């Protein structure tokens, strides 16, 4: 099972764009999630990139703003990029 719940603040206003293939709405924003325990030399928060599609993305773009605290439920997907 791949399910995650995050509570944090938006680092900037959500960005909306549409895919070229089928004109699907995509909303992207970054969530700053505070760490429970502070370790020396480590940042106080983790910055998680969030992508919302279609109606969920439309909702996020309409009601979310920079600095607002929000809860996000979804799944985590990681990607790797190797540069030549």
C-alpha cells in the first residue's frame, strides 16, 4: 500500500498548466512539512513537491495560497534523472 498524509504550509502559490496531449489540468505546488525532531546540521522542514490533476488540481488552484496550512492525502512517487 502506498498512502501518505502530509500537513504543512505552501511555499508559493500553486501553478496551473495544461498538458499538450489532451488538455488536462495539472496543478503543482511545494509543501513545507516541519520535522518533529530537529537534528543538528539538518533543515527544520522537508520540502515536498505536490502534483494534483483534473478537478483536484482545479480545487487547489482556486482555494490554496502561499503560506496557507493544508493537509494532503495521496501516494508518493519518486523519479530519478541521470544527466549525460
